């Protein structure tokens, strides 16, 4: 039997993107008829749909789907969440880790939903600064906790392979609400995300 892959991509969008990628390959001087490139425009079209699937997803709905009443009012941290995104300025990847915390105020959320929120906003054309704020804001607005903290550490291919070409640089962004605006709470969070507890 021949190999058959079951794809779930919008055919119209795939067709439009395939046409554009075909033009891009020709525009950089490639022979689009050579064997290695025959299916590249379609593959790139599907890859781009995968990398930007966050536009079709609702982060608030994801959080609401797993909210539970619980009288827990201490810090909840999910750290070292892998993230992969696309810089909107050069359409090149940036990647790293997100550390997210909140202090419940009557509701907790299923732990897997926090990485899902990170993925939803990461799978869009982004800048790291906005990504940090979007994660913070949707958790604050949906769960209404006593505070939210988000720190993202990432490396940007637009700095590493073009422009200044600095391979060892990384960028850190942070955003806080509520109790995390208080120095002791914020310092506890920063100490815990830096600690090796396991």
C-alpha cells in the first residue's frame, strides 16, 4: 500500500499560500520545476498554517473549559513552558521558555491549560513584548486571580542569522498584575522560577 497522509488544512487557504510560495521561490532565483522543490510551496503553505493556528483559537475559552472552584490562595507556577513563535518583522522564528504564575481568588484552572494559552498566542505572528502581555491579560481577565506573573526568555533567529548575527544573545520580558506588583511576591516568583526544585 502507498503512504497516505491525513492532512487537516483549509484547501482554499492552502491553495492561495502555495501560489504565493511558488512565486517567492521563483523570486529568489530558484528553479521551481526541479525535483526537490516540486512540493515545497505546498509544504510551506501547510507549515505556515500550522505556525499561525493560534488565530483560530480562543485562549479565554480554553481557560474557562477547566475552571474549578477551590479555596487555594497561594502562588501557582507553571515554569519552563517551551514556546515557538514567528517574529512579525522578519517572519523568522523565535523560541524559548515561558514561566507563568497566578494567585487564585476562588478559582483554579487545569494546569495543562496554561501551556495551551502560551501556545495559542505563540502560534501567531508576534513580538515577544506583546506575547508576554497577551498571556498575562487573558489569565487576569478570565480567572480574575489576585495576580498574574509572566516571564519569557527567548532567542530570536532574526538576531542570530541576519542583521547583527549575535548567536548567544537572549531576550527576557516580564509582565505582572495585582499581588505580583508587590516586591516580596514578585521576588518570590523570580526566585522560584530560577530554582531547581526537582
